C-alpha cells in the first residue's frame, strides 16, 4: 500500500511539473558549428516552440570532439526539461570508435523526437568511367586499391557509410580523410579524388551542373532533389539503406510527462508549413513520431556502426 501511494505521489508530481513547465527559458544545445543540419533544425523549430510555450527558446552551439562536448554538457544538466540536445548521426557513430565517452548514448539521455532525415549519395568525378553503382563496383574490383574516395574525417558518418558499402560489395577502394566536408567534396569536383559519399544538399548543384555524377542514393526512396539517381535497393543492394538523421534528447531522468509534452510540441512544429518548406530547401525531410521512434533508431544505428568499425578495422585518430 505504501509503495502504491508513493507511486501516486510521483505520478501527481510529474503531471503537475508538466503543467507548470516551462516557467523559464529553454536551451537547445547543438554540439556542432553553426550552419550544420542540427543547428538549422534548432533555429527553425526553436522559435516555433518559443511561440507555443511563451518563453524564450535559445539555441547555443557547443561544438567540439565530434559532438561529445555538447552532449556531455546536456548529459550532466539538470533533468528538468530546460536543456535539450539536438544531434545528428555522429551521436551513434562516435561511440563505435571511442574507447571511452563521458556519457552513455542510451543511459544518459531520454529520447524526445526524431526531427528529420537527409539522404546520402555516392558521387564520382565524371572522369571516372562508371555511370552506375554496379559499373563503379566492377571498375574498383578490376583495379583493386587504385581508386580512392574522400570523407570529411575518419570515423564520420560518410566514412562509415562507404565502409559499409565496401563490406557488402567486396570493393577495395582507398579512404582519403579530410578535415571537413568542404575539402572532401572540392577535391572530388576537381578530380583529385575519384569518389565520395555526401549529403544530398551539398552535391545537388554539382550533379545538376555535371561536375559530379550521382551513382546511388543511399536512402530507401529516391531523393526529390536528385530524382534521376537510383537507390541502392534499385541496383540490387537490399537492406543497405543509410541516411543522415537528426534527433532531440533530454537528460536522463527528465519527467516522462515533460518529455511527452516536448515530443508533442516538437511534432506540431515539424508540421508547420513554413518549417517543412525551409527543411525541404535544405534537403531534409521532417520526421517526428513518438519517442520510441528515436529510441529504436539509436539502437539500430549503434549496433550497425559497431559492426562496421569492427569488421573494417577502423581506428580512431
């Protein structure tokens, strides 16, 4: 009976907390630099939430260590709903490489909402004699170790996406890591590197101008921005979909009623026509859904990238 009464008290406190929340400004922590996908989402969704909540919603960038600095800050923040984390795919790729982290990607956070997804695409310089992914795979296999591909950095989502493709197809192609996406892409356009995996929004102009050739979109469906580029599935590579995703998290222990309210209001913001139009211009597709949708995504991604890192023998810098 005593335990039952205690449970009722906790439930009542949680409900009351959700009704009173928010009573002061809310921070959206983006653990990357301004202009990245998670930052764009925070600055689009944040004002909509602020209008609804009648409090200031402030986006703050705490970049560094592939997102770990900002994630640690949120993990150690009070679990009261006033500090939220907006992250991207690196949230699940970094743990596969790191020997230790100052937080646990599952135990240190409460999933709030899957915010959006963005397609990845395999592109090559037009000088590469391949006009389909199958032709590219055959070319690489005829000349193992001769062709190369760039990525924005060792262990990043684009690097691991190509390594997954290598594992599934048996390609022997050399990885050339860069310190950032701009250099990795520029050298493929210039012909210094043969191929890369990049987000759709960063290559769409180059593909339309003929400076790059799109071989395959790595998401389940074709990209509206690149409708002529087939998917991996269409080219016989099933169950190999990879996409960039963005999610919102709260510190572990945040009351369930508060998390539920934030989830509901984030979903409403993602349905706003102005938000959807702005995301479409950035090559992102709004997601949303229950908190479990994000929790499942994190579980699947953590297992996938751990396997890829192990099988490909990838080491952290």
